[in-house]
C-alpha cells in the first residue's frame, strides 16, 4: 500500500474484485495471495499435504523426514505453522518426535483409501 500510495480500504476492494475473478484468494493472517495462471489451489490442510510428502518423496519407514525449514520453503508457510502440522503427524504415529539435534523420521506409511469410481 505504501509503494502505490493507496489506502487499506482500496487495496481490500481490489482484492475482493480479484477474488471474484478467481485471480486472488485470502490466506491466514489477513493476507492475500495472487494466483498465477495455471496455478492450482490445494485446499487441504498443511498436515494432509505433509502426509503426501512421505509418498511423493518415496520415503520409507526409518527415512529422514525433511526439516521444518525445508518444508516451510517448499510450502510457502512459516516454520511455526509447519511445526504445528508436524505435531499432528507425530500424534497420528506417522513421524517420530523431533528433539534438538535429532531429526524426525518416518515411523509409518500413510494409509490411502481410494474413492470408488462412479
């Protein structure tokens, strides 16, 4: 807003119009994200997307899970946000607990359920 010398109200109205056009979406923290052409939106929780890291990266039981820093860069979120999602995976038994100097490892593979084809 400072760069373009517009008020917060004007910026919010602009993002409202962009949202109706499908070009922008609100993100947690009162911010907005502009969507690039061809960019898909994954509306699943971060914990669900982190669960996919195990299968997407072909991790096996005992394999080193990426660090919170690596994951925060990969998903474009803050490290505390990643940590909260990782705690959910730890409580589900998919990952080991992280301790200082010791990285998380995969303890179980996520169960995949295929939806019946109609």
